[in-house]
C-alpha cells in the first residue's frame, strides 16, 4: 500500500483540504474515467460525503475528523495503455487499469511535535502514517509575512513544530527495512487559505504579478525555496539533514489552495456548475488539485514499481 501523511498547524484548513481533494477526485472520475478511476472504502465515503455536501452547498465544513485514526483509503486505477477505440471509451475493461491501494491520513504538527518530544508509544495506524514516503505539509498563507517583515512568534512556533514533524517522519522512514525506495522522502507543500489574503497581501508575497501562483515548476521551486528560507528555516534544515539518517529528499513541489468567497458573506463559498457531469461544486483551483492528484499518482506508481534491494 502507498501512503501519504498530511500535516499542518491547527486551523490550517485540513478538513477543507481533504474535502477539496475528494471534490477533485469526483470530478476527475467523471471527466477522465477512461484514464483514471477511484474507488473509496465505505467508511471513507461516509466521512467524505458529509464534507463534500457542505462544500457543494457553499458552506465551510463543520465536521472535525481525526484523520490520523481515520485516514482515507481508496483504490487508484490508472490505464496501462492509451485508448484505441474512442467510440467504446465509456466501457473500458477493468483489466486495462493498473490499480494500487492508497492511504492518506493527517496529523497536526502540534500532535506530531508532541509525539516526537515525548517519544511516546504509538499505535500501528500512527506508525504506518509516519513511515509514509510522501508528506504533504499544509502552510497557512495568512501567517506568512511580506518580504522584509520579521516572522511572527506564531510562525516561529509553526516552523519548530513542522521541523519536528519532518524529523519524526524521517526517523521512522530511516528505520524501514526492505529497500532504497522506502528511504526516499517526497515533500509536498500546499499554501492554504489564500482566499483570506487581500490583493495587496498577495502581491507582497509575490504570488505573481496579478496575485496568481507561479505557473512554471522553476518559478514555483524558487518561490517555495524563498518561503522555506525566510519563514521555515528550521524545517529547511530538518529536510537538509535527512541524508545523515540515510533518507534522500526529493525536490519539494508546491501547490495552492483557496476558495471563492461571497463578497458580502465571508462565511459563504461561491459555487459553480460542474460541466460535464452536472452538479454543484465549490469554486476552488481545480487545476491545482488535479496536478496534486497527478503528483500523488506518479509517486505511488514509482513506489510500487521500484525494485526492493
């Protein structure tokens, strides 16, 4: 099974992130069922549908889920070969799909740092998530200072906890046996709550000339590197020190998450009609989440296919 651990500070929007991830998976399954398929476990569906319904109705999710004890579990199927008969693409043979089981769970950095500091005895579920070779760090964009502005005490605390979280994950990953592939960490960073930034704040953070997130991988890497160096120096050092534990760290990838908010109702999410397929969905950066799912799929595929040593 491939697994990914999602971490973030309390209030970073983790429940909304999981809801939007599922929203994107639903859309991807509708629009690209010929190439990608998802099948969620019944328990995961039950939790996600409640959040999905709230987002689709224009409300922020009220449901609080313990994502550490109740991770998402789903089967991801990716077509092995290109379609040869477009006219029959509506009924592809299931044997054409390469399926792999994926588990995505979450911990707050506060919880993870406390576990690291106490050297606590962990249950099997928590240990499995901490051994994840993929760590998705949610970064609350509203806590980031503009260039030249000192970091706030809160951000310094967030940096300390995120660094401890990565150190804990690296320690568990380094203790894994069975091959080099399990000793490679792929960090993914997602800027959340960007909708809470005023235009001048977006410009100050250098989110592109019009407030848009950089499009090219090179620009995103430069942006992310600057954010880590300026706002998360302890986290940057923790990732750089992973090699001493026998864990290689892949270049970090960066994504952005935000919601369209009604101008006269800050607690209401704008909705749009999903085409094709129909149905309402929240106004969110679909292409960002599509790319994020693609990145998770590529990493899961590499983990499965890489030979053990």
